[in-house]
C-alpha cells in the first residue's frame, strides 16, 4: 500500500501564527486509558504549532456542524462507549469536508465497537491483544524514508500491548508489528500498527501504540504521534 504524501509535510515548530488553526480534543470513555492525562501530553505541542485548543468530554460536539466546520483537527481519545447515528454522521461529514481526525490506541481504534460507519471512517477496529505487555519491535518500511509522519525514523522497540486489528484495504500502512505463530495462529502475521487514510477532503491518522503514559517516553512514539496529528490537520 502506498502512503499518501501530498500536501505540505507537517513540520513541528514551523512558525504557524498562534491560534491560526483550531483543534478540538474529544476525550472520555474507559478511564483505563487515562484520556485526560494522555491528551494533556499533546496540548502544549498543538499550541506551539499554531492551534487554539478546545477540549470536550461529550460526543455531542460531533453534532455541532458549525464547530466542526471551523475545526482543523479533531484529536479523539474515547475508548469503547457508544456513538449515536447522529454523532457519527456529524463527525464523518466533517472529515469528508476537510476536518482532520487523529488519535492513538484504544482512544481511536477501540471506540464505538457497534458502529460500522465509524470503523469505515477510521479504517480499522481493535479485536484483541495478548495478555499483558510485551517487548516487541515496531518496523518502518524502508520505502517510507521520506514520509512526513515516519520519515527518518528507524525500527524501534516498545514494551506495551500489541493490538490485533481488522483493517480496511484502503489504509496506508506506515508501521507494522509482528505476531508469532502459536496455538491460536497457524503462521506468523505482520499487523498494521500505524496508518493514515484520506476520507473525502479530510485525513485520518491512527496509531495503535499508546496504552500507557510511558509509551510516549519512547522518542519515536512521541515523534510519530505528533507528526501524525499535524499531518491529519487541515
């Protein structure tokens, strides 16, 4: 799958005028993923890159057409829960019109398990992870050396959950993880771990890495997450 690379690459600290873009951080759902603490990690970064940041603890913001139309980037951290048809339609319409959507781990790929329309928007859905945390390698294909989200990053190791996901064939896979053969899997599997997609005029960024706060202490995890949010923004 060939990653989409059109448009200006996201460059942290590139001198965007303060408040020239607008980010909406939507956080809630299962508290095990610490939606407030983890999203708070990225608020200073967004402000430094020219965003006015607003936070919301309700999915009803997705029905506010005017708010979403004025929003350049939605950062979602909402694990599990339910999204109404109206809320999902509002979010999907906004992305199709150009509002960016980004997030990590369960906050974006284990959200609203009952909504097929939401899964079509994000391009993937969490199905399971092996028990506990495990050391494993996140691999970046060499051909992505110039991609604005992962360019310049080499393979790196993490100690966290490995997400097994069902993914859409139209996603652009930027990084993968491996699952070895075992009593459940008859052969080794390479699984998408970070991806992007275009949806109408909008862009979507998903990273499955980020179950716990110290996952973002790994420089590569922090870097690709920050770059991914900028890439997704209008």
